[in-house]
């Protein structure tokens, strides 16, 4: 078994911000080893079992994160109204991968999260067909990676973190559509804006560290993918000229993961302005009120007049479309806590 270490590259951003698209554009690079499934290393594995029990951490990755998809045959069906380009791992030798991974973990039980992730990627590189022995850097994508930037740089001090940020109104509209496809109502009006705020907060927190943190906008990525991916490649230290700019996932053409049931054969701009037709004025006001600081930081124009406290309160009290009454009270309670204890509400938990 090779003990050489990969350079670690993490992708993060609020859910539905475009992290999967960026991952799909980077996958074909010969210097990069891209895992097509999310490890949820920080927001699930370390939160559940801690960072000191290396064996438990490895088992958690295999059993309680999307890594377990590598053991499945066939692609799971999407929810109604959704398009999910899932990979069929029928040809992937999962038993050999698991044995390789756990054997590497057992060789250094004091290695912690970095040893576990390096072992996971090394086992994947040696099992996938064709093998990827020449890759020099691993790329892991889980949307919440940027929420946990303090942990990420603690356990991976030489890592680089690339954040994808997207207009919060578009993120809200896409997430809401998925909830409505499934439940017809939702209880997450505050959670959706708070997830975006928790992500964008890292643009402020990481400004003193441009050598390890890069934030790009989804709108720029789909409008000029060569320029943005070129910027990302320069940041992580690989040559963008080795890419075809055709998105793939698990070596297969990637058709997107639209909440609106659409498949794409290439980078698409179709979703850029859809929120303007999907969201009501009340929803736009709710989003812009809570996300205004981050929107200004990221260059998103605010359409609502937020200068009147009375109008802000009226809009805050208004129940937004498709919001259930239990969801209404849950969201207003969350918003009050956000006003009173912003650092607690937005911290990773």
C-alpha cells in the first residue's frame, strides 16, 4: 500500500449553491482525485462520533454518510419533480474498497480525521476502474464544509477550501421546490436563510487567509465556466488546460440535480432567474431581510426597501406562501434567536 499523502481540496457552500457542478467540472482533471459521493466528514461523522476514535470515524463514513452509496447497485429514483443524476456503482468492487480502506485505518489508529480521509481516497483510487494512481490532490465536496472551516483547518492545516455562493433567493426557491415536491408544505423558512448566512459568513471570517480560502459565485460559474474554473485551478495549483469543461460524475456525463425535473448535457444558465417567477414578494422580503449583509458582500442587488422598521416588522409577521402554521412559529422563533444570539445561531451545530 502506498503511504503518499494527497493535498486536500474541500468544496463547500449552502445546499443548492452549485458545489456539485463545480465538482463535476473538476472530476476529469488527471491531477485530481474526486470522490463522487459526499463524506459529510465534519457535519455528520465528527459531530456524531468525535475526532479521536479513528476506527469509529471510519465506520461512520461507511455506514452513515453518502459514501455507503458506493456499495449500492443501481441508481436510486429521484423524488417527483426532481432530476438526480445518480451513479450506478454496479461495476465498483465495494468489498475490495472497504477492505483496503479499513486496513489502512487500522495501520494507524491514532491518525485522526486526516488519516481516515486520506485512507478513504487512497482506497477509492486503487479500486475505481481505471485506477487513479497519478492523482496528486483529493477533492471532497460536502455543502456544509465551509460551515466547519475552523475544524477543517484544524485537522487539515494545509488544506484549501473553495466556497460556491449563490443568490439566496435562488437557493431558497430551489430548496423550497424540493420540499413542496415531497410534502406540499414546509417548515423551513428560517432554516433556509440561516444555512445561507452560515455559509456566507465564512467570506467575512476567512478574508485574512486568501492563501487557503477562495469564494466564487454560482452565477459567474455558469456564465463563464472557463474563467471561474481557471481561477479555482490556479488557486489549488493545477493546470486548467487539462479539463474539457464537460461535467461528469463518477466518470459518467452529469445531467445536473435540478429541483425542477430538468436534465442538462452541459453547463446551463436556465436556473439563474427562475426565482423571480417562483417566489412571492413576501418570500423575497423575508430572504432579503435576513440575508442583506451577505447579499451586499457578494454583490447581489436587494429589491426590497428595508429602510422602514415598521414595514420590516409587517413583512416579518406575514406568513409566506406554502409555510405551515407549525413552520411559521418555528421560523419566527428561529429568527428571534438569530436577532438576539446571532453568533450562537450561525455557528456550526
